[in-house]
């Protein structure tokens, strides 16, 4: 079983994301504890799921202590990261336990960049480890609502890929830049590149060429990492 798990971790970068959602290569007989976000209790999550986007932003601002998000670019980007994650989980119809898990995963992955300076590939492997217990069959019906179906896991994987992994270098720059350099009250020239969608706080204030190059490099790296291994063509026996 151990060698089977290690093989799965080594192959995580080369397998298809849909295959990852099944978590079959990480399955264990014993049921593992599901990661939960300690910043919010189950009841707080449940109450917040009935609130508006403004309610979510206000509560997360208070909990995370981002009181300077209107003047500090770093706090604005991080608050946007958490609010978008919570709202995505809500619109995906996840249960409070699943929402708490989603927020815990987003927090851990971000913390790995900030505290451990963890690279993209290693952080992707940490994501797979965290997702494993959320995908396995529950030992009792009571825990069934907290586990992710294949469709839910696939949706979560896609969201994390698009919101964090494909912008990984931007988050590395964000979390390594002193707070004083991101105060929007300072006089500075901000370059923006033309696009139909509004820029997120993460992308504001970064050089046009730098932001464009980072996006291209991250998308190429993630795309290459997630390509499924080529298989020999199947030949039906005569």
C-alpha cells in the first residue's frame, strides 16, 4: 500500500485532473480526519452561507484582521482570495463541512507559500494529500454529507487550479513584498493591460510585461504538469 501511495504522489503532476478527483491512488482502508478551517465554526459557516456577498466580506475581514484592505494592496488581494473561495463553495452547493474543508485547503496552500516558501509542484502534492480523505467513502452514513463526490472534487480541483496554481508566481511575489510597498495611498504609476474582465487586486500594480509573462509561464507549467501520460494505442485481438 505504501509503494502504491508513493507512486501516486510521484505521478500527480503527470495525471489528468479528472483522474485525481477520484483520489483512487490515495485511498486508505482507515477513514482519515477531514481538514477543517479553525477560523470559523460549523455554525458560523452555516449562518454565513445564508448571507450576502457583503456579509461574507465583512465577516472574513473581521476574522482575518484585514482592516487595511482598502489601502493595502496585499490585504485587498488576500481578502479577495478568501471571499472568492467562500462564495464559490456556496454557489457550488457544498455543505458547511465541505465549505470549511475548502476554506481550510485554500488557507493551507496559501500558508505554504507564505511560511514555507513552497514551490508549485510540492504544493500541488500537498493539495492531493489534503483532498484524499475528503474523497474516500465514509465509514458511516453520518459522514456521507461531508465527503466529496467525483463531480464535486473535480470542480474543487478546477477552482484551485484556476484561482491559485495558474497565478502561483503572482502570489509568491505578493507574499514576499513588504506591506509598505503595497500601500495604495502612496503615489505611484500603475500599468494595466487591456482585457474584458476587471483586474483582481492580485494583478493591480504589477508591471504589464511582468504580469503577462507570469501568466504565460504559470499556465504553461500547470498545463504541462497536468498532461496525462501517453498510452499505447489499444489493439483489439483478432
